[in-house]
C-alpha cells in the first residue's frame, strides 16, 4: 500500500543524515569507523550556555513561548546583527525556529507557489532542492565547479533568472564546499538582482563564524538588497549547539510575519529552555566561538595538506565551514576486485566499507564528481582517516 502524497514520494531522504546513521550502525557493530560524514562541531556546548539552560529549567521556563521566540532572545539577536554585522533590524523582524533548517524551510514555504522557480547554486546543501520540491516549486540549479572555486558568477545568475524566479538561496560560507563569497563577489550578484526586484534572497549564514579569511560578509549589507533578503542563522555551528535546535530568520516584516503564521499552525515556538541557552550564547562571552574557529582552521590546514598528497584527488582550499570537497572523478571507471566505482556515491560506499571512513558522495549536493569530508573531528582522526583513504584508493585500478 502506498497512500503517501506525491509531495512526500518525490522527496529524497537526507544523504548527510543517512550516511551518518550508517556509520553509527557500523560503529555499534564494533567496526572502528571514522565519521567524516555529518557536519556538526565535535565540541561541547560552552559551560555558561549550559548553565543558562539549567537555570531556565529551575526558573520554570516550561511553557509555550511566543511563536517567533521570547522577546529577550529576539532582542539579543537584534543586538548581534547590529554589533557583528552592522545591520539594523527590529525584534519584529526576527523569527526563531527549530534550527536553521526549519528557518530555511519556513522561508521557502511562505514564498514559493507551485511552479515558481528557486535558484539554487550547486554544489548545494542537500536539503535546499528538497525543500523547494516540498513547496511544489522548481529548483533551478546553477552549477559552479571547482575551477571557479564553486562560486557562481553574476553572468550565471543573470542567465538563470526568469519571470518565474521567486528566490535565490545563497549559502556562504558554503556547505559542502567551504567557499566564501567576498564583498565584491556579493556586490556583483546584488547588481544583477537589482534588475529583478521580484527575487528574494535566502542567505544561509549558519557558518558565519567559521570563516578563515576575515570578517563575514552578508548580501544584506547592500541597502537595495536588505529589504528582500532573508538572513538565516542560528546557534548550531558557532556555539556547538546542534542538538538544541535554535535557528532564526531576520528579514522584511511581511516575510517574518508569514513565517510566524506558518509556524503557529505547524510547530509553535521552539523549545523554551533552548531559547534561554541561545540567549546566553548571543549575550555572553564570545571567546569559545573564536577558540573553536581556530581549531577548525588548524584542522582545515591539516586536511588540505594531507588530501593534496592523495593521488587522484583535486583539492580546493576551503575558506570557511568545516568541509573539504575534493574532486574525485579520476577514480570513476576503476575497480578493486568485484567493486566498480562509477560515481562518488560508489566511492563513498567503497571508502566506508574498505577504509572504514564515512564521507558523503557528492550526488546529493549536486556535484557528482566530488566527495564531502567533514573535518569537525580531532587531528588524530583526520590523519588516520586520510591515511586509510589514501591506501584504499591506491587499490583501485
Ligand atoms: N544550513 C546549512 C548550510 C547547514 O549545513 C545546516 C546544518 N544542518 C543547517 C542550515 C541547519 O542547521 P540547524 O538546523 O542545525 O540550525
Ligand atoms: N548540516 C549538517 C550536514 O550537512 C547536518 C546534517 C543535516 O542537517 O543535513 O551534515
């Protein structure tokens, strides 16, 4: 019996979560798997944030919160946007959700009609096209290969815009490539968008603080863009709080109000205790953020150096986030015993089964010639993982 909706049947499962689950299953069977699949900081949530959550429980923050989140958290986010990004918002322009994932999905669901087009630069985070499909929109994929550092050009954007274009989803620093758009590059895209006032930008800035080239740049800094940009951010990555599930949007009030309406019928406001934790994250010391960023930078340098020594890999130097996205198509068509590698998903499966290293094949990121490795893990794991990968790949002929 399949009584499921067409909407659900057309949806692909999340490849990042699927690979991470597979790696956990193997681990539970006693296999010594190194997990480079899921993208989440390996650090613990800083103590002062945990203390705020404990206090929230004791203070009975146990009721429904306002749908967009407590005013105190939204005010803390307003302050953060002013201080860190130089952007002015009011608390009414902020809506908190159960993670940035829900924030992106809310924005898509309130904007997209069936048949509307949403431009999704590839490589993309696995969930974007699926979310667009959920809204019955059409993802329009614009591909940027490793030779252009995985970043789309203004000319590519211009060519992709049609009268049906509703939105552009821009992720910088990027998952899965680690590429970061510079201010000049964003200005180039903004100049194209200026000619198409119907296009809203969903700017996913969840990796804002994991940046190795200096200050984060938001496309919302251009005055003509601010009124049609929805910034998405949250505490998951910067504060090692993936399980707490707090994300937010900051944007024009008509979109924020719509997200509140949607959320009010769908999930209500996010977890009350997590909101108090997130408030502490934004208002407390930012020292742990910089400490974690430094650790990620050291690991980035390490994995880039080691991966460049793997014959057959073509490696970009990621400028942010915690992913390496090497091109590995030189292995396609090769085999080891009865295993044939046709694409990067086969390669990811081969590496999991032979090297016991979990990576994610590039197909679900819209880049079938690449493979994603998360380096949000210890230096020892990185060294061991790349050494195992190198050995397993050397057996392919
Ligand atoms: N956007 C991107 C690009 C991500 O990699 C993630 C990680 N899951 C998210 C959004 C969602 O983050 P969360 O829901 O944990 O806040
Ligand atoms: N964003 C992370 C990743 O890409 C977490 C998993 C997910 O939500 O997809 O691995």
